[in-house]
C-alpha cells in the first residue's frame, strides 16, 4: 500500500481529488444585479422622503428613477415577447405599476418594480454561477502533458498542451500529477484517485492494461499511458457536455401562475381596454372611464396571485435554510414536493466518504490481541499518506495505542508498505500481492493459506477492503476497512420510501460487492453499481421517460450529469464538489442526510398552502372585479380590497416560517 502522494503539501492541495477549481462571477458584475440594487436603493430613499413629509416633487422624482432603473429590463423583455406575438407577466407587471402610478399609487407600483428586478437578478446570478462551475470543471484536466517520443534509451520527453494529444500518443504521468488524457497503462504501477469520475472513496491500483481517465490524480508510481481518446471526447469533456445539455433541455417545472400567465395576461389587457372603451363608446366621460379601467387593472392585477404562490414557498425555503438545506429558488421548492422516486449516490452521500477500520482479525497462531495487531499495523503505516493508512493510524489513536517508531519505510504502488517495527520486518497491504508465492509458514506458524484466503474473502464479500498484516514473512492478521455509513442513512431511506411509496435506488461508481453490502445495511434493494457519470445520467433519464419525477442526491463531479438531468437534484454540501453544488437545485449545507425527507415534507406543506392562497386570492379578485363591472367600485375601496387580499394570503403563507413547521416535517419523516 503506497502513500497517495509523496508530499503532504501536494496531498493538501489535491484534497479529495474532485474539487473543481473555483470560478465565481461576482454579483455586481451582472447588469441585472446592478440595476436591481439601484432600484432598491432609490425605492428606499424615496420611501424615506415620503414618510418624512418631504415635497411630492422630491420623492416623486426618486420614485420615477426607481421605476426606470428597475423596470427597463423587464419592459424590454416584454417588448421582445410582443415582437414574438406573446405577452408575459413581466410586461403586465410594468403596465400595472404604471397604472398604479397614474392613479396615485406610486409607492405600490415602485415596490412591484423592485420585486421583479430582484427576481431577475437572482435568476441571472444562478445561471452565471452554474456556467462558472461547468467551465471550471475543464480545469481538472491538466493544461500540459509529458509526451514520450521513441522507445527505450532513445525516448525523448516533451511537454505539450494536453489538448494537442491524439489517439496513439504515449504520455508519462509522474507521481502526484493529474492524468493528461483518457488512455490505457502501458507500463508502470501506481494508485490513481479517480473520485472525479467514479466516486470511489479509495485510490484504485493501476498497472499495465488498466484504463485511466483525464483529470484523475496519480499516486506515487510513474505510469506510461497510451492515449485512447481525443481531449474533446474524454470523460471529463463528456461530463461538461452532459451538464450543459441537461441544463438547457430540462423542462422547467413552473409555478401555477407561470403556467397560466400567457392567458391571464392577454385576458387582463383585453378586459382593461374593454372596461375603458365600452363606457366611453356609450357616452361616459373619459375621466370616469379611465378611472374605472385603472381600478379594474388594480383589482384584477395578479399581485395577490403572485403573493399567494410565493410566501409559502419562500417561507419554506427560509425555514429549510435555517436547518441546513439551501433551496436555490421558489420553483425548486415547489418541484421538491413533486418527487416520487429517489436515486442516492453512495460515497459521500449515504456514507461519509472517509474509510475506517471496521474489523480487526488477529490470526490465532500469531499470539497477538486485536490492539497489538492494530498497533503493529499503524506503526508501519504511520509515515504513509494513503487514505487506508490514515484510517489504520486513526483507529489506533482512537484506542489510545502506543505507536512504535518505524525504520526503513518503503512503499510499493498497488502492493503496500514495509517498515521495521520493534526489530521485525512488517508489511501491510494488499492480500493478493503480499500472498503471491506464499506457500504457508514452514515450522513457524500452523496457519494454512486456505484459511487465510477464506478470511480475506469473507471480509471482501461483506464489502470491506481487506488489508493483510505480515510480520517477518508470516501473516499475523487482517484488517477490514469500510467507508463510514452516515448514522441517519437507514432512517432516511425508510422516510423516503414512506414519502414516495417507492424504495430509493442506489447509483454508484463503486464495485458491486461494496455497493450491495452497504445497500443491505440501509434497506435498499435496487442497486446500480459500477456506473460512470454518463451511466448515472442515463439511469435517471430512463426513469423520467417512464413518467417518474426523480430526485437525485449526490456530492461529486461524477454526480453532476445526473443532478442536472433529474427533476430535482440535491447536493451534500460539506464535501461536495463545486460542480455538484452549483448544478444541484438544493444543497444540504450541514451534511445531515435526514433533512432531505424533511425538506420534501416542507415543500408539500407549502404546496398545500399555495392552493389555499390561490382560492382566497381568486375569491377576492372575482368579487372586486364583479363589483367594478356591475356597479361602481370606489377606487379607495378597490385598493383596500386588493391590498387586504394580499395581506391575508401573505400572512397565511408566512405560517411556514415557524419552528413548529419544521418540527412537524421532521417528526413525520422520523
């Protein structure tokens, strides 16, 4: 067993191996954000001047500036929609704001403008951040590679751009470097951290004939690799393409008001014009007709409908955020309650992504206790930086064991480490490699190789990574190392099964035995092991073509295509890659898996409140509109009725801000 990297500084820089270089668009680099901030500032200034009793000319001019700064972009978008012979709520809101101003409701119109400008800025920021992460993913693949020309002693090494490599080229990957292209190992041996591609928690041994992927991190051995794919066709490049394609083609699940906005907008404009023109045609005065039309526009405007929808969803978002679930938009909060199938990643999602010693099996003939075996192995492993070595050392320290000094330390990629501990030559590593050529102890130990192999097989069948400990050429014990299961994993699986009516499925790049063992622990029966990123996305797409609304929960770069393709994606935040965090629709910031079903419950509660609010708002709007059309609705009473309905639905939606709402959601998922 070798150390993952030769120098600690390189290891710390590399991290998990799936960290995407950070590219961040600054908020105020976006024009939408600058205009929205300007509109908000002007609105607050105008409101202050108005409340302080200043002249209407003073605060009126500032309100006008807020209208212009916050409204020109939605107005322009609305005009563009008109050119395409469509009418959207953006333009309707601008007209409603101007209508409100024309009959003296200047502050109400300005507030409407500010809300719309802020919404547009948030949408632009989310889009830019996602694009940043997708572009940053390409930085995982190194810019240069060492091209080897010729063979043997005549070979010449040349540093070339990685993008210029073609199929058939041979490259040299030195210890600690990232692999420059997808290819196959010609010679050399090492261990490669390929969590970026498969999500496997531990580095994978690589030797002649094994496949390697661009962007994965090489260990201590040197590899000569023959390039088998062009840079544009590498797995990393295909992940980028899949995320971009899924982000562009995934049909957005819109809120109720968005689904009917086109018909509502056209109907409201036509009705307003009719309310103005018909009385005018029958001899009514222009002032009375205009006042009636403006009253109609105010009472029929969709403000109450919008507020009927948004407060419950925004309240649910805020409540979930306080408890560690960051939901990125109200649309996502609405979508979250619709899911009926859940696909869970393994490493970093159901597990913590950190290996630990689960079994210590000292062979009887060795005369060692479990603690003595663990101390011996940890003493030999102590100089190593390999994840398995750290797990062994951490287990010994947790038990308070004394570690002896190790001398003559050496590591061999794919095999293990050797060191002199207490006068004995100790080897710790792969059973398959350390047992090569071992015919059993000769008058030293009665342990039969068959029994030892059976013990190793037992641990591996249970999904553990077996680590053999040998002292002076004689096997003395085996350690079983496993990824640490999250304590709330089994309860979360049960809760998700209850919520959706279907047990979650496990989608992982890990091997079948490890995946099956973990699935059995948490109660999952549908296991899809050995999946590359495109395979995970394909599983999700297949389920969705069958009519399922799939929620994907993952954490790594390899999960990003599935997160983007899913109806809803949730990323585990603490160890999640930047691409997964940006691609996902929601992020579990505190890494508490049990909050996922609670967030689904909260979303469903919000959707129920939305329906209640839509009924309340519709009743108010219908009553006021009928009054205005059939009789004479005084403008102040119309404004009071409109604002009253808005206040009622707003307060009803804010019920989900209470702590009891989260407790109820958590209790029902326990």
